[in-house]
C-alpha cells in the first residue's frame, strides 16, 4: 500500500494551518480534537459495554454478530488511513490519475472476497486464516502461517503505526510548543499515550468495540477527506465554483488524467494484472487484520453485503485520495501553492503535497476536527492489528500448544495478556525508528516476502483437493526464501532490478502455484480434502451478491475506459 510513513509530513503541514489563526482561537484546535475523540469513545462504550467478552466468539469475533454497516465501516477505516491520504495523493501529484489503481483494483479483490473466499471461510467456522490452513493441510502448516503473521504484526506493523501516529499528533497539535519538551522525550510520551488508548479498545473491548469505533471514525474520516476536496476545488475554481475548479485542473495538463500508467510511472498498466492485483487480493482476502471483521459476520449474506458495500465505497476513493493530489499539482504549477523540497535537495517532495494543500485550503477552526479523525484512523490501524495479534496467539498457539484444554475465559485472558505484552514491546520499539531512514522501502520488501507465499497457499488450499501439506509448507518457506534471496543477495538481486518489482512478485506467485499443483500430481494426499460445514452461521448467500459484484466490476472497467489514453503504452 502507499507510503504511510509520510504521515508526519501531512500533519506537519496541516498543523501549521492552526498557527495562522489568532491567539484567541488557539484553544479551538485542541478543544474540537478532544470533543470528537471523546464522543467516539462515549458512543462506542454505550453500544458495546454489555457485550459478552468471556467467550472466544464474543471477544475475537464479536459474537459473530456484525452486520453489514459495521463490517463495511470497519473494513474501510482499517484500510483507509493516513497512508492513503498522504502517499496516494503524493503519487497523484507526481504521476497523475494512474495511481488510482490502488483503490480501483481493490474493488476486484473485494468482489473475489465476497463471492469466492468468504463463503468458504465462514463454512469452516474459522477465526483466523492459519486455522483454515490447519483444517485444509495440517497443524504444522497452520502454525507456520500463524508465526509469520505474528512476527509481521509485532515487529513491523505495530511499531510503525505508533511511531507515525505519534509524529503526526505532535505536529498537528503543535505539542512541542505547548509542552516545551524536546523531540525524543515527547515522542515517547505520545507513543505511550496512543498505545494505551489503542490497547484499551483492542484488549478490553474485543472485536465489536474495534468495529464500532472504526465505523464512527470512518464517518469522520470520509467527512474530513471530502471536506478537503471541497475547499481545494473552490480554490482551483478561483471563485467560479467546484465544477469550474475541476475543469481547470483537468484541462491544465490532460495527460495527468490518464488512467493508464506508462512503464516509468509508479503503477505501470501491465502490473495491474500481476503484483498490484495480487497485493490487493492478499490484503482484502487473506490478511488477518482485515478479514477478521468479515469472519465475525452474523451470516454469509451480511458479510457479503458488508464486503460489497466496501467495494462501492472504494470506488469513491479516487475522489479524496487522488483528486486532491491532482489539484495540488495544478495549484503548485500556477504558483498558488508551494510544495517543499526533499532535505538537501532541489527535488520537490511529493509526500508534502497533500499536507501543503491542507494547510492552504483548510480553515483553521476545522484543524482540530481534522486532527481527531486522522488520529482515529491511526488508532484504528493500531487496535485492529493488536486485536488480530491477540486472536492469532490465543487460538493458534495458546490453545493449540500451551493449554489445549483451556476454557474460553482462559483463552480470552491469554490473548489480553499477550496483547498487553506486544503493546509494551511495540511501544518500546517505536521510538527507535526516530533516526531510521527508508523504513517504508524495507517494510514493503519484508511484506512481499510473506504475503505472496501465504496467498498462493490459501488459494491452492481452496481450489485443490489433493495437494498435500508438504507442498504447502515448502511453498510457504521456499517462497519466502526465494523472494528474500532475490531482494537482498547480490548478484541475484539483479533479477528484481531487471523488471518491475510487481512483475517479479507475480512471477514468483505463478511459480509457487505450478510447484504445488505438480507436487499434488506426483505425491497427492491419500484422501481428497472435503470441507465440512461447521454450521456457525447461516450460509445462505445474499440474493443480489452476484449482480452487485458484476456491477462493481463493470464500473471498474468503465472508470478505466473513460480516462484511458493508450498512447502512454507505446
């Protein structure tokens, strides 16, 4: 996904907007921030404080009671965070409309989730993706996947969310001036604060609390995102209205509105059918942090409606995740907006584009609200990952290996204690990122190592009946080794450098599929795998699911065709 490590730039730019207001208004930003944040917490407590959190399903899967609005809201906000606001708009500033692929192609993955993956996951009655692999292959395969997810969330995802969230909050509320503290001690304080608040949601509230707070913050974040679009187009319209603003931006450099990316752009058109598509399928169909909301659905129909509603909302994504970047480019070229340079360089830092736009167009009195919804997005990412980490440990390791006879309350308690430990470790690691450069590049490479093998194994597990557990284990471990080897070991890293990285991941994915199917032909399972119905929820599909899915795919195709200029591919 786009670079969420650029988050501090957004808040730094947005935070300076507050400084332009009169001293008499200085109290408005922190007040509106606290009011909105407190309101979300209060409403969440009112809705969820009577939930039964003593059972595995009650704590980890919201009692399998989530309906489609909460599923869609939680899915959207867990994904929709400041990484898109900053990273995707920054890429749009540089490359144009073609970067919308991260939002639009996600719709294809969501349709696949609703119609293909979700019915099979709910039929098995699983709470985690590794549980599915255990049922399909064997216990060791599930455990390997479990450890992979835990390591990724604990060492990479959670500390980075805390670090970027803390830096953002420090900048937008100008906490350095307010507290008089130096950078590193202040960073520790805010990291701890975010960690504590996120942990309260995730550890003491369970999945339903996370989902409800996500829905409320999601409404706020969408409101804030469209609010920036509104003010930006007004400025671009130069007093002539929003439509005039859009036409001015579109007509200034029409090639910036080409949906097809060229070979030298961030998302070349050919990668839509390889790595970009696979990244989206992994993220929306097999990533525990994301799909745990769908596994808590009250029925297959509710789950499908929630996933497909998310797809519909993702189609709106380019309006607030790409268009502001294009407006920022137009205003910058016109000399109305100034976008800063990279440190010690004359090259424009596109990651500052969205923040500069926010600073320029957002009225100061709205800065506190904007800060609150952004922090809500940060907390959503943190508590979602922490809740998933608790689930993976409790159901995948504690009950399987440590205390197989543990009661539900003991399993839930183990998750809370493990989550508390992970939160403390993450809080300790996060400030260490203070002087580290190029974290995102490292993060993307590390993610690529595990998500391609995991997706390949899950897909083969679903479509095949005779591929054995040995093939899955070899694919998980061998695939991860192969990608890491070609990433980091010279001269083999020249293989990746010779092609687009997304193309390379697509080739590895195909190799793993071919390997597992051939293995299944040579040394198949003794008995064909038969998936049993755990009968945990009603598996009657939503009667309009296929029609809605087809409609979404047609809209995706139409969006690309409307804005396509094939000359860029020549």
